[in-house]
């Protein structure tokens, strides 16, 4: 997986030190929040080669690299079965209605 971060100089200095000392120049696995199709999930990753960094502005470094992802977060087999074998539009409408209830209506109710 290709990654790219824009970092201020101090954050880039911290990244360089973390890369060298904590993950042993990228060889060790580390935890990473990853936005996937199922939403944000923490997964394990490691660099497959050295990262590249370039100064793009006076106060900004662009850091890019390639990561190997362990156990990429995906739907379970059962969840996939439910989605494939159901009326997807009706299911999506139900989910949207439930989200609206939980996020907007219930918080305003006097409990």
C-alpha cells in the first residue's frame, strides 16, 4: 500500500527518530489507523522499503513509502453473505434511518 504524509519539521524529526529507533529502520511491525471500506480500523503495518522525503515548502516535508498491511480490515464472511443475499437498497435505507435515530433524535430526548 502506498502512503504519503505531509509533516511539519518537528513532526518529521520525530518520525525519523521513530523510524530508526522504534521500528528498526522500518523492519518492525507497528500499529496504524487505516481508513478502509468498513471505516477506520487499527491494523499492523511495516515498511517494505525505505521511505522517501522531500521538502515541499519551507515548513513542510512530504514523506512517502510502501507498507505491507497485516490482516487488512474487511467485512466478515457472514457480513458479506448478508449483504450479497439481501435487498441492498432496503438494507442501506434501514442503516441510514438507524444512524439518524442514534445520532440526531435520541441525543435530544430527555432521559
